[in-house]
């Protein structure tokens, strides 16, 4: 039988099936807090923008 997986947040305690993939509600809520505060983000190249290549002026085809 394989060893239990560690909590994805604290990496100290085994995963509890009730809170999977975390060991407790505390770790689950702490991880959520990191998401909400923006600590988890995908790095982008300097100078990159969110401009759609098909709509370079950003108007999205809608007129006000």
C-alpha cells in the first residue's frame, strides 16, 4: 500500500479525505487566501499585453 499523500499546502500532514487535497479546513482556507490575494499567478513576459490578436484595438466588435 502506498504512503498517504502529503497536504498540498503545508506538506506536513497526510491528506484527509474530507478536505482532499488538504489535511484540514485551515490549510484549505489558507490556500484560498493565497489565490484571492494574488500570490498564485502565472508569470508573463515583460511588456506583454492582453490584446486579442484578432481585435488589436480592443473594441471586441461592439460599439457604444
